[in-house]
C-alpha cells in the first residue's frame, strides 16, 4: 500500500465496494431465494388447494353426468363408454369456451374470502357428493357447496343468507313437482304424436338415440359451462398458469387452462364413477323406455330453462307477455321428478318408492353433511395446520354509511348508539343492531349489512391496466380511470363514484325488463371490487 | 372399410333393416298364399309336377325367410338397435318365420303321403286350409302393425283368434264327418292326421299372436 493512501483508499473503496457488492449481492441473492422459496411454497400451496377443486370436479362429473346421460345409458340406448366420451368432450368445450366467458361471475365458492377456507369448503362439498355418488344417489352439487359455505359461515361468524336456505328447501319440493308435471305432460304429448305418426320401430329407435345424444351433448356443454365456476372459479386469482400460444394460430388463456384442468377432472369423474348414479336415475326408480328416457332429459331441460332463465323472462317482458316466476331449480331433482311423473302417468305401479326415499333423504342430508364436514375440517385446518381459513369482515356505521342508509329511506336515528363502532364479524354486528332495533326485517337487515361492510378499495393505476378490455366497455374503463388514486372504505362508495362518472356504470330502475342488465352490471362491479380490493387489510389469522 | 352409401347416410342402416323386415313378412305372407293355392291344386287332382312346383316355391320362400331373419338378427345385435324390445322382435320374427316352415312341412307331407281326400270332404278341407292361412295372414298383419302402428295390433290379433276358432270348428266338424263315413280306419286316421296338421297351423298362428299381444303391452308407451 502507498503512503499517499490512494491505492489504499482505492483498495479500501474497492474492498468496501466489493464487500458492499458482496453483501448486496448476497442480500439480493437471499431475497431472491426467499422470494423464490415463497413463490414455490405459494405455488405448492395453491397446487395443494387446487386438488380440492379437482376433487370437487371429479365428484361433480361422477354425480351430475347422470342428469344428462343417465336415462340414455340405463335404457341401453347409448353405451356407457359412448356417453362418457360425448359427455366429457362437450363439458370440456362448455367449460373452456363458455365457462371462461362467465368466469367473472365466479361460482358460489367465490363468496369465501380466504383460499384455504375455499379449499376446505370445496373439499367438504366434494366429499359429500362422493359419499352420495358411492351410494348411487343423484344429488345437487350446488346444494352441497351451499351447505359447505353455510359451514364456513358458521365457523367464521359470517351471516348465512337466509334466502340461500329457503332456496334449498324450495328446490326440494318445487323442482321434483315441476319435473314430474313437465315429464308427464311431455310424455303424454309425445305418445299421442308417435301413435299418430306411425314411425317404424327401428326409425323411432334411431330418432330417439339421436335425440338422446343431442340432448346429452347440449346438457353436458351447459353442465361444463355452468359448474366450472364452482369447481375452479375460486382459483382464478391464484392459479399458477400463464397464457399459452401456439404461433399465431390460437391462444389459450390462463383461465381457459385452469378451466380445462377442472373440466378434465369432471371428465375423469364421468368415466370412472358415474355409471352407478346413471343406473339409479335411469333404471333404479322406474325402468324407462327409450322414448321415456328422452322425455326425462327434455323435461328437465325445459324446467331448467323456463324457471331459471332471466333471458326468457326479459324476452317475455319485452314482448308484453306474462312472465313465468323464476324459482331455484336443480337438475338432479328435476330429472328425478320427471322420472316420477312418467311413472305416475303409467299408474305408479312401477315406481320403486324405497329407492325414491333414499334419494330424497340424500337430498336433505347433502347440505347438512357438507356443512358439518366443512365446519370440522375448517377447525382442523386452522388449528392444526395454522392456515388462515377466513379473513375477518368488519362493519361500521360511520357518518357516510348512515347518510347512505338515510338516503335509502331507513330511519337512522335508532342506529346512533352503534355509530362509529367497528364490529368484527357479521353475526356480532347483526346482534348489535338487533339489540337496538329488534324488529328489523330481512330486507332492511341486508341493506344495513351491505352498507356497513368495510371492504377497502384503492383505484390503483397498475390494477386498472389489468382490467380485461373485452369484459368492460371503453367508457366503463375510462370511468374507473377517472377515479385513479382514490380509496374507498365501502363498495357502495365506489359504485356511487363510478355511476357518477359514467352512465354505463349506473344501474337501471329495478324491474323485470332491466334485470339482465343489472345482473350483468353487478357481475362487472364485483369484478372491479375484487380487482381493486386492498387484500389483507383486515386479515387476521384466527 | 364398410363405406357403402346406405351405411354413410343418416339412418341408412335402419332403412335397410326396415326393408328386410318387410321382406320377411312378405315371404311369410306369400308362403301362406302359396300353401293355400298349392293345396287347392292338390285337391283338384292336378298333375304331380304342379304340386312339386308349389313345394319348391314355398321352400324357396322359407329359405329366403330364414336368410332374412338371420341377417336381421345379426344387424340388431351388432348395431345394438332397439335395446328394450330387441329380444321381443327377435322372438316375433322367429315365431312368424316358423309358421312358414310349418306350412312347408304340412304341404310337403301332403305331397309325400298323398292323403286320399274324397269329394265329400274336399270342401271342408279347402275351407280349413283357407281359414288357417287367414289366421297366418292376420298374424303377419299384426306383426307389421307392431313395427309401425302399435294401436292397430289389437284389431289384427282379434282376427287371428277369430280365424283360429273357425279352424277349430271346421276341424271338429270335419273329423266327425270323417269318422262317421264308410272309409277304412287307416284312411280315417290318415285324414284326421292332416286335419290336425292344418288346424295346428292356425293354433301356432294364435300362439304367435298371444306373444305378440304381450310384446305390444311392453312396447305401449
């Protein structure tokens, strides 16, 4: 080292620089490794959680394929393998093509606010449906999921939407009755037509087979499109996939890949385990003729279409025709109802009431078992595996909330005692409200809960860029951009701001004619809320 | 590769089997008519060769009927058509085809054994054969209706029963007259044997009809 110190200094500087670089590098490396480790750990966790979705998909395929192909297979009109191939191909197409389009609406499981909780709810529902499938009983997968969500609600102290429960009860009764009425009416009409048309037995066989294949294919397509949201919807925000392109030919989006995976799981369920339920539906309750088999599939599709189609209601209203009341319908229950209808039309002697009793008890126990299993499993997952199974939801009746409630015609003076008190959990908040206002109607209660729920949002410019252009209109996106940088405590505040900035964000007057528009807008709003949500802003590991 | 146009067309194979079933029914119906006309020829005492021609014609029809039946059965099984009524259809086709075989057997026995039917009994024998053939024809009509017009089956089956009862009455009357006559016992027994054979044709037709009634109930939608 020289006396001037230069080299020394240099060397020191260099040394420090090198040391610093080393430290920095080492820190960077450590950070990168940490991040990588976290990412790998997260991806593994996500993959583990994804298995519950796949299990649910498998259970759904094993049980629900019977609704579309059960009667065809049991009446030996279509071989099981043929039915399974058609069903799988069509449901994969339905899930990937139409399911991904409706992915923003999510499934029922999308209500759950923590991935491990959603995993367990899906797993419990799948387990319940699996048990029922093992017993050869056709059950409603949606009801199993709703049951599991009720279990989650009970565990997390969230409020169970009483309308969901009422819907299940109503479906148990209304759906089989409607299925039976339509099954009997269509069967009678078909018999009359066939007796007059004098079609050769073999030709009729051909037509029926074709009819069963077409009806089954469409049924499978809609099965895939409607249920993939329940199977995979909850993983949309956390899946490990990325868009995949083959040259300029076509691109498979990440969501489509996710849904493809779910649809394959459903398909595996169809192939491996659905025959038993198919035989129960198509032969167990009442041996059906091929024409009867076709009538059952058609009757259940008509019931589903007439009593659950908002589009049909909109068409009838816009044509000035009377509307058909929309009621919750389940395809399993409609199919069983249609079989009973045909059986009763034939005098009811062939109906095996014991099998029917088993099926009905399966319907009742499905949501109950799912909720109990979910509750117990959540307890284990939280306390044994230390997983966050729910994020706490907080409620506050702040000044702006009370103002908002007053605007919607609620007397807020009585609510003053709980003003500005932040309450954790829906049930606690409801109890606090009920203490001061005991005679609260369900509608008012829902309004207060909706307005008071804290759901912190930040209109982050980075997040705005993630908005799918095709899903929101340009004007809607401009409306969101206008609010860039702003934060909100409640979803309704963002809605007020959005509807003030753009007419395309404004809900129309509440009537049957505007129902489809408002429903779509609600889905778009939900998408925006989820995108801009400041996650973990209240997450507490219980 | 089986790339025939009929197999490629929608319902092409179905149409082919439909035609085959109709052809089988035609064979049975034609065979029954041939049987009646052949028996007439025999009763009128025409030369031996003409009766043999009738035997050959009925036999050809029976062979053709058997071929069609086997082919239809093969198609129904290999293509897995009409799964719920396949068994019934196969039984029906076999049973109706059996009537043709029976008619051939009877006529062959007549030409071989040459029963001496006196003028006194010719009228009743002719009537017996004609009524038995009518019962067979009604069975064929009922079978055709089973495939195309299920509601008409019952009407045709009513006629089968009617003709069978007629046959029973004619046969009884004929046997009484035969045994009341001055013929030798061996002749009487020989004639009775043929009366029973002719009557059996109607009985078998009725049996087919009874099964057909059950198949119809099963097929009723």
